[in-house]
């Protein structure tokens, strides 16, 4: 139910349909579970509150870090701006287009095609019939009265006209502000067509046919008005719609037809082949046709945005978004609408499910790549802000979503490195200064700021950004800064409790090292976990699966458990393999592996955890094997370490083939992890 | 300060005021000294300031003014008391009346409080609420004026005796009046005032008022703990001030029998009273030290006494208590005691070194009694000891030192005298001149013990210190031996079970040059055992890596300072270091210690055996591949040093087929060998450097590059650019904080020539993205239809409701209509009737 109804509809139900609300409340429990991550922010404060209470970590410091990140950098005004936007939304209401009076209307008597049958909402229907019954009774009573006393009907008439007068005055005083902002030039208010025309399915068919046949058919305005009415359908906006939609088929037809054919229609009107890039739009603005089409286009865009705002069903939203995307360049002519579109898309991108999120991201990406610089800026800042606001918590359910969001932000920022570099640098410097403060003061609050998902996700976002773009751009400074920050984090949180956090750091360092080709020593960060010693009794608190990826800090009760030790040793080996595999063709691999090998061998001898012995042994053997292999190879060569070119060309052939056993071992390891 | 005033006046110092003047006004002066208030008040009558003050209290009747002044006086002393207290709580030293320019101590205190009283007069608030800032402000404002007025007061006091008498009368009257309405709070306040008054008198004229000490002492038996505390603190202030600069020796019976002058008798009485009260005070403090609620105050008093008057009688008793508390679990008490002990060690001139020895001996006893389970601070204090090696080398030199010392002693005394000589005191002092000369002579003899004595004391102290250190080491090795048999869980607490080891090692390092040769063998054995490496890693050794490194460092320090000539094999320590490099964990162990160990063991000292040097070079290179930038940097600096010193090791830089010829016993490099001499590192090549040049940290990569280039440079030349940086410095320079604060440039230059938008996806799979967009249109259609249906029903519902409401309201309107109709009808009938 919540999915089917728009916001207005829900409000109405709340007011008038108590029994429905009761049922809804029952259902809500189910919905909450299903949709909590998606709609948490937008739907009801209660829901999100519950959600927050579920989290183990307290909310306040997280909020702080967000504020910390957000407030002092260019992304800062993000949340303040939003209010202005909503205010603008309210005043920016659109009207109907002036219609072509010649337009054919085919009246059929198909209006009452019993939508009740289709509607599954029995409660509402029952209520409707009940009210209808009461209404009939009361009307009968009234007519009796009128019959008895003809004077009374006159009295009633006068009263009613008085009432209407006063009411219309009220409306005008309320709406004055709104009407002034309307585009009066082309859009004619509702007073012209007070009598609403009923649009039947055959009318729509004829219209569609006409529109497709004649690009310049004047009845397009009527069609767009109908489209607008359809978008606004069911929402009591106070105004009388000039068109009335006869039934659901008409409704459906209008929406789908206009949305999917909009591009072709407007292209035809403007006599261009398509919206390929910005230049065509600029050219188009100078064409004489633009004047006449502008209002039509604007009406269409507005209505679609309205639909996006109202609709709650994911699939419909995806459909609308994908259709809008085809003619996205039309938005570039209307900056205010573009802003709205960005806002809606960001909202859907962050809160929507997989498909919806993806399609809204595509919209954002199109805007960022095609539109003016101003819009790119908004996209970047808002996108980052939304990501940060949504990355406070990591749960098994949203890990994928957050990763997607992260990837999309990287995509957005990678579009124009020149532009985004400043932003990224600023953000990383912000992170660095938080870290520096924490390193100096070691205060609990400062540490908490860093020890939060927001901070870590932010870092990992920029790590991804750097590693994606390092090859093509000069990002060295940024790289070094980020490495410094990550090393600082690892340094700031020693001890086994923070091993998950440390693993994340090492992973990021490996990622950076892979993409940039610089050498980043990480081994010493991993040796610690070879020395954790816990009690060997794994009684009772045996966890099904300990996912270190979802933790930053190990809860105390797990610290001594065998599960944790096992998980940490295995992760350490994985990360070590990652690190070593990068240099497994390098001439100094044996030396790089020396210390890890010594320590791992010792660990293998001493460990009491049987379950890790085998993987550790296997790893040791593999490393040793590769080490011996490189040793053999380098004994054959005659160049010295300082001979840089020779060193670089050492075993390059094998590297390209990925033929060495260790590579295979590592690839296997990766596949196993995925499986 | 008081004690300094007592110190003998150099005979040639001329008194400031003519003798005849003093004789005439002696009594007056005394009166003024005791009742300075009145004089000050009198003189102020005609100054501007008093006018202002009168205006301030304008609310009172002019008749009450005198009473007000009385009140002010009372308050002044009260505040003085409070002021003393407040300050004593902060820092007892500050509580002492600060000497003004003309050398009068007590006046300033009084004046200050008086001005406070004036400012506080208007708002009759609790004295306790007064804060320090007020004091400072008023003090500065008024000091000058007050000083001037004081001088005038002295002159006028001689003339206007009448006024004095009058005021005194008033004073007693008002006091009597006040006493009548004494509440419990009043009592407390009154006691405080009394304490303050007595204290003040004592400070003003200790000779005359010495008996009041007993009264003060009595106060300390009060039931109210606050009073007790106040009493103790004020006594502390008094004693610190009046205790003379010499040790009091009570006269023997024989001496008592001798007939002496009046002045000597007076002095004897004074001294014995002082000593007895002091004894009683100490007894009280020592008793209170056992009560938990008063312990802090008692220890504070004792510690500051020890700090201020270590030369005086009963020092042993104080010292015993202070040392007893030196490892107290209470942080403040421990800190107080540690600081007092440190000041004993640092200011040996105050007590001639005896106290130092006593303190060290007491600490040694503590360590023995508690079996080394003390707070590290208690051993830490020993590191502030200083040992003068020059004492008594040749006799002449010692004599010179002695003379110099004597001179040093005299000069400050003299200057003190100079300032302390005040008009009012001069007479007394001139009377006591001969007596003081005698005592001064005695002091100068007893306080600068001859060099032989001092040397003996110092060597005893030293041996006591080393006794402590060795006891700790012995205990550590013993427990180490016993602990290794217990379970591995104790490993994590290893360092905390030997709390004294770290400061002990530090101390040994500091005094390593003083260690007796006889101890050397034992010491080395201990250190070797402690640093001991076992194949099974840290489980067997309860010491942390840092502590073991410390052991190595100490051993090297000791060797270097004493017996470079003596051949003790340090090979074991090199083995330790070689293996400890693997045990080191960046955030668990102290990197500075590692860097220092590298510096002392590898960079400094003799040239190393080639095998060993090569082994270390190889290990350090490997080490820097695995560890963070700071550690790597320290290792590389050391490596460079080693390469510079051992030119033959530069073969490691070259992949030379002949390299193997140098490798003695072991021809192939064994990376996991535990003995550097058996690692065969000479046969290896420093391939690590090629990877290090790719290091993200630019300083490390450039360092690696510079090391690589060393091989090709002529050995003679390379000596020129011997790097000066020590490993320790390198470690600090590349710490994480430094790394973070490097500046970053503001722009990114694209490797692509022109700025253009990147249209390709960098991360995501474009096909997946496009496919994800496909929607089932039928499904959408169905959903749209559903949506329509729902909305339709809802709109219908809304419409029906509206209509229903409308009809209902219409029906309800009918009644109104009827009413109106009736009225109308009535009106028409009326009109009809009226017509």
C-alpha cells in the first residue's frame, strides 16, 4: 500500500481512514524491515530513529565527524542549501498550457468502467459505498426540505454563493505569492478552461496518432496538459484540472506515451536530429522554433519532475528516469529545473534500491558530464555530501549499496580531474588535519572521529579515486598525503582490538601501491596479529561467521576468542599475499619475504589454532617457492642493484604471462574469497 | 627568608639609621611593628585614598566609621590568614611574605591584605570567595602609595601617641562587642583570625613572640579538620620563615652553668623554644601522616620543609617519612615526595651532601623491603643525582674548591644581610653581633665538610645507588628465570611486573662512567641474561623488546665509558640486536630506543668485524623493506654509516661474481640465521635497495639511491660526505606527524595534454550499468494502472465526503432558516400591528 500511494494520498489516508491506518500500522512492521535502509531518511523520523538505535556505535561523534568534514570544506553549505531548495519548490508550481480549441475530443461512455473491480483496496471501497449511502439519505432529506419550503432553497443558494465568495478570497490571499512566480507569458491559468474535458482512451489514441504524424500539431499542448494532469493525478491541489482522465488505461497510456516519445516529439518540433551534445542545445535556443516550443518543453519537464517527486514505486521511478535521461539535455535550458532534477536524483541515488540507484546515478553522471560547470559542481558536492551522510553505518545489507555509492562518487569525480582535484585535495587535507589533531592530543573525542565509518569510508573513497586516476594524471601529492593519513590511522590505533581497522588500512595501502607502482611497506603492520594469544577454550560464544569487514573494533568478548584469531590470521595472510604478489617478479622479492617468512614459520611452529596451520603452511611454501625461484633467476644475472633499467626489466616477460606459481596461488586465493 | 635574616651580618656593613635615633624610638617602633594598622590608618586620614574608601562605605553613619575601621582591621588579618592559606595550597613557597625593596618582609603581607580588605569592604561577602585576581590588582594599585604612607607613619607615630591610645581603646571595645555574638561559624572564623594574627606576629618579630608557637601548635589539636589543616600550613609558613640557617645545638649542662649575658640567655631561650616547638610540630605531622584524611597535608608540609630547611635539626625524621611515601599510590603525594627528594639531590649546598646519602640509603632500604615492587618514580629520582668527580683530587685543588665554596656561601648571606638590615632590626642585630659571629663561624666549619669527608660521602652515596640498581637487576633476572617456567599468559604483563627495570636501566646508562670495575663482570652478566634472546621468541622472555634494547644500550654505554681497553666480549649483545630487529613492532615498542641502540652499537665505537658488519648491513636493508618510514630511515642511516666505515662491505652493492670469495665460513647467505657471524651476508647483494628506490617516501628513496651510488665512488672520496644525521634524528624526522604535515601543491597537472572530460567509466562496468536500466514496461504499465486506481478511489472518497459535509451543513442551515423566518414573521406581524 505504501508503495502504491503517493505522498498526498498517504496524508489523506492518515486524516480520514482510521481503519486503514490501523491496518497499515500492522503492515508497517513488515515494511520497516524490508525498506528500512532505503527510506529511512525520508519517510518518518520514527523509523530512522529506530534504525539509529539499532546501531552499536553512538551517533553523536559520527554526526560530529560529518559536521567536521562538511562544515569547513566546500561541501559545507550542502545541508543548509537544501531548505532553500524546498522553498523554491513550493513556489515554482506550474500551470496548464493554453490549449488548442480545435482539438478533437471523442466522447465515449466509458468513464465509469468500474475501477472498483481493479482496486484491491477493499476497505476504501467499502467506506466509499457507505458514505455514498449516507449521502443519498441526506440528500433525500434535503430535497424534502426544499420541496416543503421553496423559500429555503433560495436561502441556501444565497448562503452558498456567500460562502464561495469568502472561500475564493481566502485562496487568493494564500496563493498570491505563487501565481506571481508563474510563467505568465505562455502558461494560462486555470480560469480559462473551467469546464474540464474528459479524455477517453480513443481521444488519447487519436492524439497520439496525430502527434506522431504531424510534428507541428497544435494539439500537443492538450496532450501535455493531459500529461500534467496525469502526473498530478490524485493530488488535491485545489485547482480544477481542465482535463479529466477517464480511466486507468488512459492514464497509463498518456504517461507512457509522453515519456517515451518526448524526445522524438521535441526533436521533430525543433527540427533537429537529436540531442547529441551541448552545442545542439545552444543552437536550438537561437532557432525561431524555440520560442514556441519552450513552454511545451518546460511543462513536460516540470510534470516529469513532479511525477518523480511523488512516485514511490521503484520500477516506475526507474522507468521515468530512464525516459527522462533520453532527453536530459533539454534540462540544460532550464537551470532551476536542473537543480531540482539533481536534488531528486541524489535523493533517489542514495536511498533507492539497486536499479533505481543506478539509473539516478546515470542521470547525475550525464548532468555532470554534459552540463555547465556550475551543475558539475553541485553534482560533485551534493553527491559527496550524500555519500558521507549515508556511510555512517556498515551492515551486511548495505555494504553493497555503499560500495556502489562509493564507486559512483569516484565516477563522478573522475569526469573532470582538473576540477575535482581541488575538492579531493581539500577533503583529504581536512581528514589529515583531524588526524593530526588526534595524534597530538590523543583525546577520546578526536580518536572517535577517526575511528568511525564515515572517516574510513571517506578515506577509502579517495583511495579509490586516486588509484583509478593515478595513471593518467599527476596525483602524486595527493597520493603521498593519503598514504600518510592511512599510516597515521594505523599508528593511532595499535593493539589487537583495532585489527579490523588496520586490515582496512593495509588493504587501502595495497590498492594504492598497485595502482601507483610505488613501494609501500605494509608487512610490519600485519606482524602484530601473529602474536595475539588468547584462551584456547572456545566454549559457548562460538560465532557463526565473524566478518571483519563489518567491524572497525573488535568487541571485547571476542578478543580472546579463537574465531577472531583465526579470522585475523587469515586476513593477514591474505593481505600479505596481496602485498607480495605485487612484487613477486621483483628482483628483491626474496629479501622482501625474508622477515615475513621467519615470523610466519615461527608462528606456524607455535600456534595452537589448528585450523590456521594448513593455510599458513601453504602460504609459507608458496612464498618460499617463489623466493627460491627469484633467487635462482637473479643468481644468473650480472647487473647490480643500481642498474635501474636492468632491474626494471627483470622478469618482465614472466610478469606479462602471469606464469609464476605465486601469481597463480594468489589468483586462486582471490577466487576462493569470492566464492 | 627569616633564617637568612638571622645569618650573621658582615661587620663592615653600616646600619642605615643613626644609633641615637633608634634608642629613642625603640618602643615606638615596636608598637608600630605590632600595630601597624593604626599608624597606617592615621596617616591615610589625610590622603586621597582614604577619602575614596570612606566614600565607598558611604552607606554607614559617620559615627560607625571607627567601628568600621576596627572591622577592617579584623578583616585584614583574617584575609591575610586566608590569603596565606590559599597560597599555601597552591605553592607553599609563595605564601612567604615577599621581601619588599627595603627588605621588610611582613609589611607587604599586611599591606596587601589591608588593601584587599578595603576593596572587599563594600560587599560584605565571605572572605573565602575572594579570588586571587583581586589580590593582584589591588596589590599593584596600592603598593606604591602604601609604602609612602608607611614611612610617614613611622615619623608621625612618634608624635601622635595620643591617637594611638585612643584607637587601642576602641579596638578592645569593639572586639568585646564582636565576641558576644559568636555562632559556630563565627568561632571557626575567629579561630582563623587568631591563627592569622599569631602567624603575623611571629613573622613580624619572631624573637619576641616565639612563645606563640605553642599556641599555634595547640590549634592543631582542634576538632575541626579544616582548622587543623590551616594550623599546619600556617606553622609551616612560620617555620620556613624563622628557622635559622644553622643547626641548633642545645646548650650542654656545663654551658648552662656558665654565667652569660642577658642577650645570650634570650637567644638560648629563643632557640630552645623554637626547637621544641619544631619537634612537637614534626611529631604532630608524623602522627597525622598515618591518618588518611590528613595525609596529604602532612606530606605536603613535610616535603616543603625538607625542601626549604634540609640543614635543620630532625631532618632524618622528615626524610624517613618522605622516602616512605615516595612510591605512594596517591599521585599528588608521590609527586610531592619525589620533588622534595629531587631538590635534596640538586641543592646539596643546603645540607652539605649528608641528606643525599641518607635519602639514597633510605630508598635502598625501601627497594629491599618491597622487593622491587615500587613505583618507577621512586627510582627515577636517582637520575637527578649529580656526582662531582673533581672532589679531592689533588689537595691544593680541593682547597681551592673549598675556598670557592666558602665564598659562595658568604656572598649570598652578605647580600641578604644588606637587604635585611632594617632600621628597626639594626639595634637588636648589633647587640647580637658577637653571638652571631660565633654561630656563623661554627656553621661555616660544619657546613663545608672537607673534601675527604665529601668524597667519602659521595662514594658511599654512589655505592648505595648502585646497590639499588644491582638489586633491581638481580631481582629482574631472578624473576625472569622463575617466570619463564610459568605460563605464557604472563607475557603481556611482563614489563609491568618489573616496574623498576626501565628507570634502573636509564640510571645505569647515566652513571655508567662511575661504575666500579669490581661490579663490571656481574653487571655484564646480568645485562646479558636480561637481554637474552631465545629461539622461541618473546614467550620465554618477560622483558619487552624496548627493555631488552635498553639492556644492550646500557651494556655498551658501560663498556664505552670504562673499559674500551678491557676486552669483554660484546658479541652476545650484537647477536641480541641482530635478532631483536625482527621482534620489533612499530607501535608496541619505542622506536627511539631502537634508533638509539642502532646508534650506540653500530654507528659509534670501534670498527666492526667484516662479517658482522655485512650481516648487519644486510639485515638493516631487509628490515627497512618491512617497516615504516621512520624505522626504515633510522636503519638506512645506520647502514650508510656501516658502509662508510667498512669499505669492503661495499661489495654488497655490486652483483659481483667474486663476492663469494670474501664470505668466509658460510658461502651462501642464510637469512634466518640467528648469529650475524654465521649468516654469510658477505655473499649477498643488497637488492633491497632497488625496491627501496620505489619507496613512497621520497627521503627514503633518495637515501636508498645515494647508498647505491656509494659503491662506485672512490672510498677515499666517500669519506667526505659522511652524513651527520644520527639514526635517532632520522627516526624523529620521519615520524608520522612530520610526514603528515608536509605541504602539498594545489594543482594536478594532467598527463593528458588538453583538459577534456573523461567520458569513459573508470571503475564501473558500463554494460552492466546500461543493462540495469532496462525495465519491464508491462510491469510499469500495470503498476501505473494500480496507482491510478488507488488514486481514483481516494479522490472519489474525498469527493463524496465533501458532498456529504455539504449536504449535512445545508440541513443544519434549515434550522437557522426557520429561525430567521420566524423573526421575519414576527417583525412583519409587529409592523402589521404597528400599522
